[in-house]
C-alpha cells in the first residue's frame, strides 16, 4: 500500500508510474485518496480543537465550583457536554473517513520502478538474458502430459476422482522426483544463507491484506468460509507475515527465509492449450525465498536473488531466459519483477517457473514492518520474494527436454536425491543400472 504522504508529495510521479500499468481509473483513485486525506486532516484539526476546549471547560468547572459560582459552573457543564458530544461525532467521522481512505489506498497498485518497460501484456515484456542451448528433440518427442501417462508417474484422472481437475496425484518415480526437487531446492537455499521455516498453509484475513493478496486476488484464492481462512497462493504470504507489526534493528538485516509449501490457486477463467498437464494447476508445490531488506540495499538484493534462482536452473541444465515484466503484466504489489522462464522443447515454448520481485515499502506499509534507525526513528523496510522454484513446470521441462529412447534422464544434481539416473517405463533404474 502506498503511503498517502508519498502520494501527496509525489503525485505526478505516482500518476506517471501508474500510467505504465494502464490503470484508467488511477487519476480518480489518487484524487479521491487526496480528498479523503484532506477531509481526515480537517476533521482531526477540529477534533483536537474541540478536545482542547472540552479540557479547558472541565478545568473551569472545578474552579467555578470552588469559588462558589455555581450558576456559571452549570453553564460551563452544559458547554462541556456539548463539546463532548461534538468530540464523539468528530471521532466517528474520523474513523469512517480513515476507513474510506484505507479502502481507496488498498485498491491503488504499487508504482513501477523506472526499469519497468511500458506495455499492456506479456507480449511487451523485455527479455534481458538467455542461457543454455535449446535442446533438439526428434519429431516423435512427446509433451509431458503424454509422457506422464506412458511412464505412469502422475495421474490427473485419479486426482480428478479424489478432488477435481487441477489436483494431480504424483506416484512412483514422479513422487520421488517431486520430493528430490523439493529437498534439492531447500538444501541449496540453506547453503545460500536462507533460514528454513515451515509456515501454515492457511492464513487469516489480516495476513492476506498484509502482503496484498486481499482485496486484489480474493477471487483467485480458496476461502474457508466458516473460519474465514484462505489457502495460501504462495509461501510468501505466511513467511512475510511472520514480521507483521515487528520493528527490527539494522543489525538484523537482511532477513532471509526459505520455505516449502503446497500452494493453492483457483485460476478462475483459465482455459486452453497453455494450461494442459502441469502447465497450470490448482494445487502445486513450491519452494519460496523471502528477504526483508534495508531500503538502500533492496535492488542489489533483487539482483542477487535473481542470480541465485538462475544458478538453480543452470544446475538442473534447463535452458532459461530472464524477462523484465512490463507495466501491464506487473503484479499488483510489485515495483519490479523478473520472470525466469525455462524452455520446453516438446511444447516449443517458454514456461514461467519463477518470479522474483521487489515490493519496496508497499507490503511493509500494510504490515507495519519497520526498522529502528541509529537516531531511534522507525522507517519502513523493503520486502522481496521469489520462487526457487515452482515445481510443476520444472518437472514438465525435465521430462520433455530429457526424453530418450532409453528413458528420461534425471539431471545429475538430482541423482543423489532420487537414487536413480533415469525414469523408465518398467521401473526405476538405479545408479548401477539395475531395474
């Protein structure tokens, strides 16, 4: 959430930034926020003045009573009662105006960083870097949704029976590959200095508002109505909310956390070939990295997080590219986002497997997440997060890019975690080649 003081002091900059998002109602939202803030300020001034007059009247009553001037004291009591009633009315108006202002601010997205290109959709995103040679597969190569049937490792029909579409069952080699990837990602994060946490996968409403999923993504989240809980769309939400209403010291920065969780997204309105198989699911596994940073260092940290995620893809030998999201494709809470996309040789397309973002103070303002400076003042921190990594499309790319007549090769770094070097239709080939 943008600070109203920042909007007031940088109105033209905010409007220019929001223009990159093609948010047509941005000028009206900004003007409404400023008008409500003006109203709030005026009400606050009148409330403070009325309170001061009420306090003066209360003191005068005592003095008049002590001096025996009862008639004047009674007049002061009436005046004090009127002032008290007015104070209550002003207090109620202040609460309503502050709530209205908060609601407007909740609906204003973050201001994009200067690096964010203009554009309306993913077609306008900027490819910043590409790594690895694109694999060349034979004409009879299969997409992953056919491979998983042949190798009997992921079962969509069974998941549909148990729950519904988009909830696959991983089994046999597929379950082991999934577990291997999770453990590999967690171990690599620990080596990089991230502290592992295992957070809840249900959050309350305050946590959803704290990181910006509410009200923006309410329709995309699964809601447990009776308890008013939400299933998490990403581990970023509960991990970042660990620090809601917390004041850190500069010595504690940066905070680094990693967490594995299942993630849940309704993906309402998604359809078509681009969502086939593992390309888009309602439930999927993901390892998430989160950092809380001093404002002066957050963009350096963003580059370091991007480089770290790229190192994972390099270790998995998956060709990838780094994409800077344009204003029209940028998430509501983000100031700058890099997407990492791996190349799927069988589908002949790029698949997003990670987004790493700097939210600057946008989440911290909602969370009241601050640090104490050397002069004892408090300032908002910057929050960052990234997928390191989301598993479904990683699995899809591994299966498709590494298919051979002898089976599907497992990336070398995963062999110690899997216990086998290839996936085969008859079973698991171990390191010695035995089935």
